[in-house]
C-alpha cells in the first residue's frame, strides 16, 4: 500500500478518503504522491495509517471504478451536481447575511461573501458545461463502444484543462473555509455564522469526493475510450 499513490488508494477503496483527510492528507495536494511520501510530509506513522485504511476495507462501499461510465455519470449528477445546485443559493444567502451583520467586526466575512459569490458563478458555468456538453459527449462514446461503431463526434476531453479547473475551484474553496474558520464564532450571539461555517466545510468535503470521481475515474476512463 505504501508505494501506491493517494489517488490509487482512494480509487480502490473510497472510504480511505475519510482516514486520509482526518490526518491532513487531502486529494488535491497529495493525489500523485505515494502514501509513504504523504505520511513523511505530514510526519505521520505510515504503519498506523495503513492499518486504519485496512480497517475500512471490510465495510460495504461502492466500487466506483467498476461502474459503467454512464451509470457513474448518473450517480455524479444525482448526488454531487444536485448537491451543488441545491446548496449554492443557500450558502450564498447565509454568507450575505453574515457579512451584513458581522462585517464591521469581522472583515473576513465580507471577503467570504465576495469569494463565494465568485465561486458560485464559476461553478454554475462549469456544471452547465459538463451537463450539456461533456457528459452527453461521454455518453455518445459509451454508446458507440457498445454498438461497436466509431464515434461521430470530435475529441473534446483535455485532462490538463480539467485539472486546472479543479485546482482553481479547490484553491478558492480552501481560501473561503480558511477565512471563515479564523472568526471566533463561539463568541457570537447568533448561530447564522456557525451554520455558514458548517455548510462550507460540508460543501468542501462533498466537492473533494465529487472531483475524485470525475477526475480520477470518469474522465480518465473516458479519455481511454476516446482514444479507442
């Protein structure tokens, strides 16, 4: 296990992501590093981490890397894309309210509101492009393979572009959560800020899982299919 990359470990056992993130090994910063390298950088005991990951292997989970691509896309759409569409307006409303009521004492909340509005706009465009162009294209590739016929459309996938987009989103989400986490929420008389921080952290966790499914499984397999 120690010689496998973080992305390979999570692809084989998705529950491993919970162990890794608990110890500060996230998919964006460490996905191409081996588990041994990640543990060394984080000053973690490799044997202990390996044991924690092994303990999750007997738990029932989805083997996403074994799913058909069209089924995986449906799962991503119905779970992760739906989650984003539902939560973007809710979090935007909370961020705006907190910035208006607490911005004079905590200027970080004003920046959080501004950054999340930018993130929401960019994510909406990103999801629209995926749902109306990229995913239908991948479906066409899947159907062409099943029917043993050549694809009728030109190649449209670029892993470098996909990775760049995800790095941009991850950096912005991390910045937002970091700013909001600095604020001394425990001393506030209202709970709105606490709810906002909770929702931001949940949004970040879901986004990381979402990106792993798309970047490390869906798009990698789709690129191989496109080449065939």
